[in-house]
């Protein structure tokens, strides 16, 4: 089974790059909270309904910024509204 024993860790905010974030991991889901940009994200690694995706990222906070990132997002992240999808290589 893909990703069954893989450690899923998020070390920085995916929007602003801040390293001082709070995280909570539950199975393949990681929820992050950033005090710098106030973003709350839920990252689902290896979503079973889309096997081609490495991770699905959803923004949970109510920020009214139009979903725009504060920092440059790596090319492997594709913005679609307020959610981001990371495709495996």
C-alpha cells in the first residue's frame, strides 16, 4: 500500500514559509496553524480518491486574501482557488 509507513511531516508554513508553526498529525492528515500569517491548512497526503496526487492542501481559516500566498510557492504546487494540490513526480 502506497505511503502506509511514510512519516508525514510539515516543517514550515506553506504560504509564508514561517518555521514556527503548530502541527497535528492524524493518519495521513496534517493540520498546520501559522501565527505569522494566521493560515490554517489541512494537508492530506496520498489521497486515495486521486492516486496521482502526492498531497491535497486545503485552507481552513477564514482569511479574506483571495487565496493568495504571502511567499512564492514552489512550482510543484498548483493553486486552484483556496486549495493547493501537489502532484508526485
